[in-house]
């Protein structure tokens, strides 16, 4: 996709990394994007991506690099993960023969989702540990040749230049293979025409409302590739994870463990012909300074700020979470804020009645929407995603 940033035409490319846990996918991304390496990086726990601007052959490129981040353990990745992918890198560790033997699984998985159109890279990581090598370079080269891929021995720990050269080589091949990477405006236009005909049948008032939604929806297709990110923020024990469980039709669990890491849940939004993939992001408060957390805040469009009606401090800290959003995002005027007063099932003697009224007042102050809900009783939760997305698309 091409778009203009600072009056320059920028080409957006999506690259994904696949492979077994602990082969160093997250370390590769950290080294390439931020030139940082940590031997203590834990296995990631959410699908996420980072972006980096680069220039190759005078072409400015915004490279989005997607990490499976823990999902490889379950051998289950949504087709959404592969949408619009132009470069696939299969990563194994040269110190672990099993990770090399499992490359066929990842190769077959991505081909089932997007065919064999993408540029394929094969990366033998941890080249710095050559004394512990279980897979020699010849095997990697042979595997890449057999599958039409580009092979490289790399080291996220010690060789930034080698990693840069490898990725640049993949991008150059991608530019050769896909010389006309532009937004598919034709398909968007056809969608608009079909929907506008239905609006005319529906009547003038309904039509005007739907056209507002349609314009915003088309923008989302172009800018966000049809994905809306929603993030839940609030203090520990306010019930954020249980709210998400209710939304995704899971049972309530009063002993739900605190979120560890950054976890997302898929949700399908439908409104007539409109279909959007929604990511509900649940975050670990202990990681709010991490790159992953910052990226989630940046790419989210809807924010659910949750407090506990019996915990005064969790309400007071709603201000703090709004400031966190404002510090990370320069402009949140286009975004939508919800303030959720959870645990409304508690008796009047257990909860702070005043905090509900204060929540409504705070919502007015921040031009946010307010709801008193109960994850335990499933009160006020069903339909909240559809309601929030409709409001966001209408710009209200």
C-alpha cells in the first residue's frame, strides 16, 4: 500500500516472523528496530507488530514486522495474522535441531493461508553460538533452495549489520516481485456503490447516518487494514480480564489470575455489509513502559477505562490512565473513551454509590461514555463492543 507522509510517497510492507518458541524472533525484531538485545527476553504473549521507516533504492518504506509472540506454542494462528503479508521469514536456532525440523510446519501453515506469493526468507539465528551448533549452514542453504527462499545465518546478539543486510535483501526481492503495490481502491469503490444503493432504499435519515459510517469505515480499511484495536486499562483487580471473558462468551471466574504479559482476543464485528476484525487487548500493568504496551496504545482507537466501584483508588487512577494515553498519542480526538464502573452487582453497603455518579461526571469531563457494569452478572456488557464501534465509526 502507498500513502503520503510528509509529502513523500511511502510504501507500506508487512513482514511476519514464524518459527518455534525461543528461536529468537522477538530478539531479532528488537535488534533490527531498536538496536537492542537482551538475553533475558521472555517468550512474548500477544500478537503484536512494530514499524520502522527505511529507504531502499530511493523508495521510502514503512515496514511492519509481525511477531507470533507466544502463539506458536499452541500451533494456532488466525488467517487475519497473514493478511497482506509480502515477506515471510522462517526462523530456527542453529543450536536446536528440532527447531529446524519444524520449519516444514510453519512453511505449510503460511502457504495454506496466503499461498506462495510472499517472498520467503530462512534465518538460522544464534550464529554467535557456533560451538553449540546442531544445524550447519549447508542444511539451511539446501532448505532455502528447495523451497525458493533466501537464506542467511544471523545473530540477533552480535551482528546488527548482517541482520540489516538480510532484511534489505528480502525487501529488494519484494519490490521486484510486486512493482505495483498500491491500495486496492477499486474494491473499496465497489463496496461504497453497493452500500449507497441500500442507503437510498432505507430512507434519507438512515442514509445520511450510514454514509457517515461508510466514510469512516473506508478510512479504516485504508489506514488500519480493516482492524480495530480496543484496549482495556485500569488498576489490577478491577476485573478487566473478566469483562473481556464475558464479551468473548467465556464464563466468569472470580479467581481469574492477573494478566501477565500483553494478550489480545479476536472478535468479529458485523454491521450489514461491514465486517471488521477487532482485537481486544488486555495488558499487564507491570509492562506499561514496554515497547509492546506503547505500540498497543498507539494503534488502539477505542479505550475502555475500568474501575472497581468498591475501590476508591481505582477510580481516582482513571485520570492517570487518560494521561498515559495522552502522553503516548499526540491526538486522541478521533478516538473513543469509555469509562466502565465494574462490580455493580455488589450491594449498596459494599460498593461506593458515590463513585458511580462521579464516574458519570468524569465521563462528561473527558467527553467519554459511561457504563455501570458487572462482569460477574454479565450486566451491561453484551453488545458493548458493537455499541462502541458504531459510535467510533459515526465519530460520536
